[in-house]
């Protein structure tokens, strides 16, 4: 049985940076509260807890004195609230997410209604919409896009971890569903380069193997998207860790592939690969 790993997978720059910010903060201040999980990976969150970084789900539950913004970012109103309450704020927002936030803000100031192609419940999307100051909406389906009134200028952004192909399909859907409605339509590519690289590598691997394991947490958007884009090509399973492998999946397969989301630690990937190698 041959086991092959994707050429690009695992931690991206933004995730590594966010973890480093949290670790330094915990060491310097003796503990940090993170508004939400720093990244969507259970192993990472557990390891940070051991260092003194504790995730708090809601803004009003923060006690301080040192609080941190996760890699997904937040709206400017949340940042203002943190400072107003006297907290020392550590900002671990991914630079790519920050770019999307600034794009949202600039579009809104220029008179555009902002549409974010993404999951409206995801913290990154909520934060990006917050920078539009109430002049935006999120959607995954162009046909279900609900716009207030008749905005003459529409700006479209993308959740940084979405698939380029799905984003293109969404933009085309907006143009076909709402033809000639706008005086100006501006489309911006805010997809993370690391996301594109990992999706491309995963697809290349999916075409060469008989079974693909995607390593990462189920609440990680970029990890789920890897599963979604590879499933039509090959039998694909999401595993959070080595104990999630069902050995029956391997029956009859001689070429196995392994990839991982951008928030998956190297050690978790290595554990999965070693388990497969022990079976092979």
C-alpha cells in the first residue's frame, strides 16, 4: 500500500502567526483570554490552554485584563468595546483576513453595498461584514441573496478560505440573477493564496490515489472545503486525529493520499501518516 502526502498542507502563515502571538502573550502576561478559538482545531486549542490561553465564546464573558483577537478577526465595534472596557488587546488577525476587512471598509465608504461570499455564521465573515458598518450581507447562494432596497453599487468579496471555483460560480450567479440592476459592480479576490495552494495540491493528489484522508477539525471551514472539492474525484474522509481512522476504509485500496487543513498541526498529520504506514 502506497501512501502519498499532498505537496502543500497543514499550517499556513496566518495560523502560525496567530499561535505565536498567543504563546508570547501568555508567557509575557501570565495568561490570555481569546475571543473564540484562535484557530479551528481542537488539538491546538488544547495545547494553548496548557500555556494559559483560554478561549471565551462571547464578548460579554471576557474578564481580561489581557484579551486576544483570533486569526479570524472581529468587527471594529468589538475592538472598540475591548478598549472601552480597559483590556490590553493582542491582535492575532490573519493578515489576509485583515486585507478583506479593509476592502470591505473601503467599498462601504465608497458607497457600495458589500456582499461576502461565505458562511454568515463564521466569525471571519461576521468580522468582515462588521467593517462594512451595516452596509453588507453574506450569502452562499446567489439566488437567495437578499439586498435591501435597490443599491446602485455592489461590491463582492470572498471568505478567505472558500474555493475559487465556487466564488466564480457565485459571481456569475449574481450577474445572471440580477442583470443590469447595478450602475457599478466591483468584484475583489480576497481568497487566501495558501488556501488556493492547498486546494490545488489536494486536487492533484485526489486524481492519483484511490482513497484520500483530510486531516483537520470538522469546524474548520478550509478543512471542510478540501473534503467538498475532493469528494467528487475520489473516496474522501475527514479525520480529526489518528483515532478517527476507520480501518475498513482501507480495504481494497493500494494508493492512499493524505492532506490537511491550514489549521492542522504537523504532529497530527504525522500521527495519521505513521498509523497508515504501520498498516501498510
